[in-house]
C-alpha cells in the first residue's frame, strides 16, 4: 500500500542491496531513542535524527551530511509513516533525491533480517 503522503518509496529489498553493495547514500532514521534501543540497523550510512528533534529544530536538526540537497537520502522509521512525512518535507524544502523506506524497519526485519527483532 502506498503511503498517504505521496512520498516516493523504496522497498526493503532494494535498501538491503544498497547496503550490501556499500553504496553511498544517507539513511536517515527518524525514530525516537526508545525505539532505537529496541531495533537499530547497523550501517555506515545511518544517521539518526528523531522526528521530535526535527519538529523542534526544523532544518537545523539535520546532520551535516545533508547539506548537499542532491545527496541520495533514504528516510526510515518503524512502519514507514513518519519516514514518508519527513521525505515529503525534505522534498518540499529543496532536496532532490529522497525516498521513504516502505514498511520501515518492521518490514526490513520481516523480509530481510529477522535477527534485528521486532517491537
């Protein structure tokens, strides 16, 4: 099912392949600290910026790696709703290459790496 925000999406299989191939992109995890203590992907591309921080600091809350609005960004969350919201927000603020990971880390754990766990 497509997200209700109209954000462009990437499926977990494609993200898994990008990670296996060590592709250069930013994986922006917008989950909160408590969620990260339960399940966290281990990837060099991962940058964690909780949605609560983005809500408070707006664009100032983004990591320095995102200064380049041409950079490829894959936004992730638990099920894909918050990541879709953030992806649309980034696109509306001038980023050009932003995708939301469909199904979030829950789908990643279910279809790619069950060892991550679930919550």
